[in-house]
C-alpha cells in the first residue's frame, strides 16, 4: 500500500498520475513521442564515424527496463511518480549513456542529450503507471492515488487489449489480402474513434467532482495524521 505523509503529498501524486495518463493513450511508444512533439528517433553522425540511428522504442522495452532496475538494485516495481520518477529518469538516462551499449555512449550533442532526457522521462512515467495498474488489478490497496486515473487506465488498457486481439482474429479468418486490409483499416479507425470518445468523458467526470472528493486514500492519510 502506498503511504503519503500528508494530504498535500497525496494531491501531488494524484495530479502527477493524471498528467501521466495520456502517456498510455497509445500502447505504441513511438506514437506517444510523436503526440508529445518528440522525434521517435535520432540520427547521430560524428566525423569519420558510422551513422547511428537511435530509436525511442528501446526505452519503453520492458526487458531493458528490467535490466536497468537490476543494475540499481531496485527489487520492487516502483509505484510512485512524485520524486521517484524524476530520480529514476536521471538514473535511466545515465545508465543508457554509460552501461547499456556503446551505441548510446556516442551521444554528445546537447540536442541529442535533451532528446534522451525527454524520452527517458516519459518512458519511466509510463512504466510507473503500468506498475500501478498491475497492482490495481491484483487488488492492492492504494495502487492509485487518484481513483479517476484507475478508471482511465482500466479503460485504456482494455481498449489496447482489444486492439491486439481483434486484428489477430481477422488475420486468422480472412484470407483475401484486399479484404483483410480493408477490414483492418476499418477496425483501427473505429478503435481510435472509440478512444477519442472515452477521453473527454474521463476529463468531464474529473472536472465535475468537488475539489475535496479525492477517494478513500484521504481516509488513510487522515488516520495516520491522528496517530
């Protein structure tokens, strides 16, 4: 269970969760970066050296993230954004520059380092939000500080699951290439349209709640303050 020292700490984590939620609007990290106005890849070339293309998707790879956590002796999945996410993003960036592979050690230009910082920051927040979601599914108390973010993540992840399963079924059933392409195009358009409809509903619900309505976690904080 996540414990917050004060109501202010709880509210900060709630806001951080809400701000991070759009990072799961797509399960494709390339699309997440593009939506944030960040290039999904950078090309690096030093005089006399081979051209190297670095792809942002590498930073959202769960196996890579797992290796990083092992390297810093992080035995439990991090589930806090405020304070923790910023610190982990700095360490994740440093790890890529010094310990992952030689491809990332060639990054020197300020623009490329800035790109790396932006990408690692978003990747870390996505991982932490995913950890909160997994804890929520396993019914761990206080997995999310913000109940609305829990609802939002549940809706988004279910849509992503459908986005994987339905095309798989279409591939299995339809043999005609032209029909297959048409059905997949229609499905993905419908899938994206559904996501566009869900998001404003969550935003409207959030805006309609009284400022003080921040869920059961407040009672936990209040009880601790009285102890």
